[in-house]
C-alpha cells in the first residue's frame, strides 16, 4: 500500500543541514496500523508530508498502491490527497461559527458530494467519535478534545485507503485517546486501510500492529507492539487534556 524506498529529505537552516529523513525504508500493508515514535524534531511530520505527496523527497521513492508520488502532477496530487488519504493534522483547522456536522462533511463537499449526502456520510463518524449529540454545535461551543474529534471524523468520513495521523490524541484524555486509537486500528482491519500514526503516546503505540522509532531522520527497526513495547515508560503520561 505505502512504500518508502531509501527516502531522503534534508533542509538547510541557520545552524546547518537538518537531516529530517535520511535513507528511510518502510512499507505499510493494507489493513495494518503502524505507530511511529520519536522525539520532537526527529522527522516524523516530514515523513507524513512525504507520504501525503505534500512534499517531494530529495532522493528515494515514495509509492502508494504502486504509484511513484513524485511523478504526480499538481492536480493528481490534489486528487490523491482528497480521495485516497485521510489526514489528521495536529491542528484541527475547523471553520469558525459552522456546525460540527458541516465541518465534518466539508471535505466530501469539496470533492463534489452533495451537501445532504455528505452530511449523511459524516454523521455516523461523528457518532463513532462520541459527538452524536453535538452535531449543531460550533467549534466555539466545543472543548479542545471535542474539536479534535470533529477533525478525526472529517478525515475518516471519506473512507480513505491511507490514514495519516499526526498526534491525533494530543488534545484527548487517556480514555478518549485509547478509544480513538482503537477506532483507527479497527478501520485498518475492517476496511483494509493502511494507517501511519505519529505519536508520543506509548500506550497508543502499544495498540498498533507494529511500532517503529524515528531518530535523527533514521528509522530504527520496528517490532510488533503487542509483544515488545517501545522503550518509553508507561507511567510517563501527559497530563489529562480536555475530552
């Protein structure tokens, strides 16, 4: 499904060259959820942007379903992002003073789905993330965690083949965090989607099918998360956030 073959992406900064992604080989199969751990600045978000064709590698190849993403035209890259990918960003990017239901269905409408049909498809996803009673509320009336869950529903309602999630549980409490990661894993298994999850949450990583660590742009060997937990103490949890 998603293949990275010796992918390199470096940047120039005032302090010199930043080796964001350095010779990464990675494959995620349909129906698999892979958690990517690593400290801030290790290249995790850059790797997601490369997988979304929002950035092109300096060297190596990124393929989705056999297609070399660097060969896509601008329109083809937009179609790929719109139709194949569900991208859950760190920032929720919701429209102000617009209802939860409309915010969740906006991507479908931008893709040409009629408003009524788009909202009918978005509604069950909002219910799955626990917002079925808040369909008419605006972002101003929601907590930070609730806004995050709207963004998650928006990414999922198109039933994408590839889900790219950048710290999707950062604003959620521990219970909602576990529910959200379980939801992403169930989508991978039920629908054959590939899921690449960037997270600092060790418990979230344990739920994934496989876990890898990115450090200084280099990918360390992965392991099955259920049998070999990552080297992060489970009691080092972040403070409870808004649900």
